[in-house]
C-alpha cells in the first residue's frame, strides 16, 4: 500500500485503488491485529476521500444546465478548471 502520499492529495482513482488494496488485505485475515486496526483507519480515511471527490464531481455536474437543444447554459466557472 502506498502510505507515502497523503490521502488529502490523492485523486479519486488513487484513493479507490488503495481502498481496494486495504479491503483485500483485511479480507484475507492474515494481518496482525495492530496492522488491521491501522489498515481499517486508513481505509476509513480513503473512503471519506472518495466520497468527497464524488461530491465535488456531483456539484460540478449540477452547475451545468442544458437548454432545449441540449446545449450547456448557465454554467458557472468552477475554481481550478
């Protein structure tokens, strides 16, 4: 697992990939108790990151409306784009 990169700097794809690794490791059941606790905590933080990134994406999509011809109207510039 790539514990080198802070979770707050991970993209959605990076966080979900590591979360899958955490779940796999915990499912195997061959991890020591202390390590399992650390993995669970990291997994919870990764899950929160994924949820936050999905919420950001939903908000960006919600800012776009379409006219009768299917053309975007009323778009609001999103910071960082």
